[in-house]
């Protein structure tokens, strides 16, 4: 028995891997081990799969709170991935977006509170305008 695999590659070069003890071929080229290689590939594929989350369904984004929910789902999905540089970058990026979203949400809330104090009326189509000042007659008559 030789110490190197007898397999000859498509380009004519011999395989340089060591033989399995008592055989003429390496693990990758032994005809007797084809079923074991297939089973190992199958197990490896299953082991690399990310567990499937229940799909939260289609999102309806109407405001900052809805965006935060989408980001939370994306962050949870990213955390379930195998640890890697891409996973770390994704988590960092999602956190950066979440921070910006929360900042915008706080500003939105503060503007809404100021508009309420100033009596800003939102017109159809979302255009704000100041509410007309009541006339002295309206102030005294209550309407």
C-alpha cells in the first residue's frame, strides 16, 4: 500500500493526500466511503442552518414605533446568526440605525408637544398651520 492517494485529478496530477490506513485512497477519493462523505455533507448543511423564526408578517410602518419594531426583529435575527465579522457589522449597523430612529422619535414627540401648546392645526395632507386666534367675541361667547 502506498502512503499517497492513487486518485488522479482531471488535470492529470495525482492527489497529494495521505491514504486511509489499509486503503489505496484518501478519505475524499475512497469509493468505499462515498456514503459517509454524503452523510457528512448532509449533516454539515443542517448544522449550518440558522433556526427559522416565526415570520412576524408584513410590516406597516406608520411611525417611529413601527420602525423600532422592525429593527428589533432584524436585530434578533442577526443575533441568531453564526458569530462572524459580517454578523458583528450588521448588529453594529442596526444599533446605529435604532439610535438614530429613537432620536428622531424624541424630536417628533417634542415638536408635537410644542405644536399643541402653540395651537398648531394639521391640515389634510399633513401641512401644519397655526390655528386662527379667536376673536374677542368668540372668547366671550364661548364658541
